[in-house]
C-alpha cells in the first residue's frame, strides 16, 4: 500500500494515473476509482463506487450490490485472494476506504493499493502497513518547462519574454495546476497584458491558490463564467453532450463556451466524453458563488451544500436570485414540501436526492431546464407546473402515477428517465415533445401501454424498456428515423411487435429476448440498418424478410427460432464459393450465438444454410446439436469456438486454421477420440509436429524457437479446453503433480501450458492459478483461467499458449554474460 498526499493541484492524480498505466497489465484485476470524496457524499454514490470496482475487476456489468453492507460483503467474497491493482483517488475519510476495501487485507500477496489524499493524517491510521509519498511542487527547471509548454507551446520562452515568464513562474511556487492555467491564460497575449497579469499575481499571497486561479476565471466573459460556475456546482462528471443540451436553453452558448474553458485548462474532457474539473478549480468556483452572499445563502445564485438547501426549504426562505439547487444529503431526510419553491421563480437547475416528504407538492418553477429528482416522493406533479424550457427529466424510482402529462409539453425536452417507476401504467401522448432523444422506461413493472405517438418521435435515439413485465401495447407503427437502440428484454407480456412502415437505417441494436412475441410482421425486414439482433423465447417464427437484414454483425438466438426455408435468390448475394458451402449469407455476420435450441433440424439449417465466412465467434449452449457442418474448417476468420452443455454433440469435423480459443465443456457424448483429434488439430494450427517425444523435466529444450517466435509476433493467447485427461506428447516437459520446473536460456521464452485435472468435490466451476518463479524469486506474473465443469464432467484438459509475457521480478538476477547461461 502506498499513500500519495499533497496540496490540491500538485499532481497526485496525474502520478497515480502514470503508475496505473505503466503496471496495470501485470495484475489479475485492476481498477482506478476517481473522485472518491465527492462520490461518497451519498449512499448511492458509495454503492456506485462498489459496483464500479466489481465491474472493473470481474467485467460483469450486471452486478448490483443493492446496499453498502452487501457491497462490502460482495467485494470481500468475490475479490478475496485476487492479485489486484486498485487506486483510490481523492479520499478524505477512512470510512470511504473501508467501504470499498475493508482494511485492505482481502487481496493476494503482490497486490498494490494506491491512495491519493490531501489529508496526511488519514494515511497515518494505517501505521507501518502503508508507505507514504508527499508530492511537492515542481523544481525551478520543471516549472519553467511546464509553464512554457502552455504559454509558448514549446520548452523555451520567446527571448524578450524570459524575464516576464520567470516572474510569473515564481508566483506559482511550483504548483502544476497554477502553472498550466496561467500559461494558457497568457498564451498569445501582448507584453502589456503579461506585465499587468504578473502584477496581479504578485499582489496575492502565493499560498492562496484560490485567488491565483480566480484571476483566470475573471478573464472569462459573462456567459463563460456562468458555464464554469454551473459545471463547478452541478455538472462536474456529467457527459458533455448532456450538459450542452441543458445549458443551450439557458442562453449560455456552451458549444463555443466550453471549448474556451478547455483552452484555458479550467475544464477537461475525459475518454468517455465527460466533463471533468480539478478539485481545486471546483472549490474556487464554489467559493466565488459563496462570496456572492457569505451569510445569506438565499441571496446566492447557486446552492450546492445540502445544509444550505435544507435550511432554505425548512424555513421557506427562497428568493428569485437562486438559479440552481443541489440538495443531496448523505442520508435520507424528511422535509415537508408544499410551496417552498414559490419564491424561486428563476430556478433553472434542481437536483434532489435522499429527500422524503408526504402530502402534495403545490409548486415547481416553470423556468426549470433540468429536473433531476430520483425517488420523487409524490404521486403527481403540481397542476400548474408546465415547464416550456425543460431539457432533462430524471424521476427514476419515483412514486409518480398520475397528472404528469403536462411535463411533456416542452419542445426542448430531450432526456426522460422514468426507470423503476412501478406506479406508472400508461405513458401519455408525447407528440408535444418531439425532440426527445433518450427515453428510459426500464423496470416499469406495471407499465401496460405506451401511447401511439411515441412511435413517431423522429429524434428519439435510445429507447429502453427492459423488464417491463406487464407491457402489452406498443405503438402500432414505428417511424423513428433516428432510433439507434431499442431494448425490450424481459417484456414477457408483449405479444405483438410494431409494424415498420418505412426503412429504418439508424436502428443498429434490437434486443427481444425474452418476450412473448412469437411472430413478426413482414415489415420486420425494413430494419435494414440492424447490426445486433438478440431474439427468442420458446418458439419464434421469423418472416422471409429477415434475409433483407444484410448488415447484421451479431446474432444471438434463444429457444427454437424458426427461419423461413424459402430463401429467394434475389434477397441475398452469394458468398465466397466453396465446395459444399451454402449459397446465401448474412454477409457481415461475425458473431453467432445459439442457445436452448431443441429442434435439431433448425440448428442444422442455421449452421448450413447461412454462410458467414466472415464469422469470428461461434457460441452454442444447451442445444441438441450432434455435429458441426463438414465445411466448418473453412471458416477462415473464426477465432473463438465455445460449445457448452450440448449433451448430444459427438463430433467437430475440423478446426479452422484461424482459431485461437476453443472451449468444449459438459458435452458428455463427445468421445475421447474426438477430443484427441481436436488436440492434434490445435497443435497443427500452431505448427507442432504430432509425434514430438516427451523429453522429461530436466531437458534443455523448451518450445521450438521458430514456433516461439511465430506465436510471440502476435498479441493472441491460444487456448483450448476439452474433456479428457491426456497431455499430448508435444508438451516436452511433463509432470504428475502440482509443480514442474525446467531450464530456460537467458531470455524468458514464449511457452505453452497444459493442465489435466479431475474434480473430486461437488463444485460448479473450477479455477486454477499458475505461479511462475525464476531463480526462486516470484515475478509479478500470474496466469489465471476459469474452466466451467460440473460434477458429472470430472476430467478436463486445458491448454493455454500465452504470448508476449512480461516478467517484472522483485529481485531480478544479473544479466547473463553468455547466451549459454541457463537459469531455472
């Protein structure tokens, strides 16, 4: 464990990111959790951090922890014993660490935990178990170079600016954030501006960083200042497009204003297109707002501290000066709301969390552009609430059930989130809100009907209806030229799919598993832009127009999905000609998943009547498949083959030469002879002769050098998992037991690893770990693979070729003086 501490803006996060990017690949799992302090202000934020940690390390997006205590237990149970790299950035309380990592003793030896904080005392609570590093300001040379990169876009200043540059640099006292902001602010300025700015910097105490940063803020025009303050108070960490849409209706011109903030290093955009503001800058912005009225919050333009907002509502002391409120207490609180917002007629932005109330809310300002109130505690909206400028509405998990139609009277409305609203039964007419881009209705478990007008929303891009289990009525027709994603997963009561009256080129993703739909209209073929299709139930019949979907890249089928057999010659182009190859294709298909097929003829038809010679991944699970097509070996791009729980599978004719991963699990009819053939084929694909003699554990020969070089040239990891218990002879170092050792040359080679193991205990899966040591030292490398085996499938062979292994030794031996030197 290492704790990195120092002043805000000194570079703690930058150093942590550099460390992470340099070593993350050496660990079984890794996670970089940013802005811990801010995200831990509410229980919801802590839960989100726990879910992010689990997702980063396990890769499972569907993990939901539900509560903080359950999240702690899940992290302990699922990550215990793993060798991980975890960075907690921006911690200010010990409790935040404990809710994510306990006492940081859950993980395997060799794990690395890095904590960044402004509080040195917090790190002292860990005692000798944690090393600390103080990040100090840059030295004179480093500060000179960094400032010049921003002020002059090079390492050296212009000759006649040298004295002015040195004067400004001295006032920054080596703080990287101040250097970058001042450099960007002075870039392209004339000497008089430099002299004036230098004078201003000198007249503020250098340790008062807030005042230094405020000088850059004062260089903004009025609308840019408002954008900066809105981001500092409310939108740090939000998606840029989302914020732009909201601020545009506030007449702040964010399309041009935000790039100016970026140019001045006041805001950055991360890799996910989210706005990000450094803590010190955010504090500066909030302090500017606080100084508008230090003792009377009701006279400020923005309120972000929950106690100020609570006092305002409890005492009913609002004013028309307030433009935005963020009220997010760390724990649920009860406040009786009625007419408190009546005095805030200019309120633009309202964010509320963890606030319980009863009765009836009588007023909300019609000037609202952003209403973010998950868990809204009332059954209806105020009758006089008719926001004509509303852009984003988030009332997920609310008690709303009636009198909310008027909220859809805004032509500016673009984002609607009613997910988890279990009291909504019908979505009303949305024709007066034609610009909606995202409509989230997930887990509206009592939603029965969606108004027909939704099918005509031409600007709608994303429509989520996951797990609306009582949904029966969708719009009769979809005419949505912008729709890119439609998800109906889990809509088990839905029996009819809408008519597609015209071609939809933008819809790329359609998820229809599981639903109650058994047949589709012939107009289904108008979804010509579809790239990802997931469908199925128990028995589904598809129209012949399915073959018009020539852009499908990913096809996942569940249950017996019946394709029409009358494939017309003019629907699909012929594929690359092969003997015994089918004639017609989904030409772009690269991923095919077949699940729970019981009608064997339908499986055979799909595998033999489609011609995805572009196929890269094939997954077959719980199907009555007996064999794969005899031309299977000619799928020249196939890299992944996974077949699980197919108890009637007897044969796989030939592996394609492009294959790198094969997993055959719980296929009890697959004979040992078939497994042996597949092993030999896999060896041939790697270029291994079939009859290499086993050389024993003390042999000087490792993998064939030419083969080692060929595998090392790519980034692939070759792997095969099959039923069986014999290790092929072409593994020239073999041992019975838990360990094996052999000699290598001065360079660590590419090598193949094969494990054969049996299951004695009643476990549903088995995980093995390979620890590698060199000269009795433990490098940071561990190879981990999970093989799925049930109690009836006790013998399994796993082969793994790991290319480009990088070893980081704790005590590396000295370089060999001779190429003949060998080390164990």
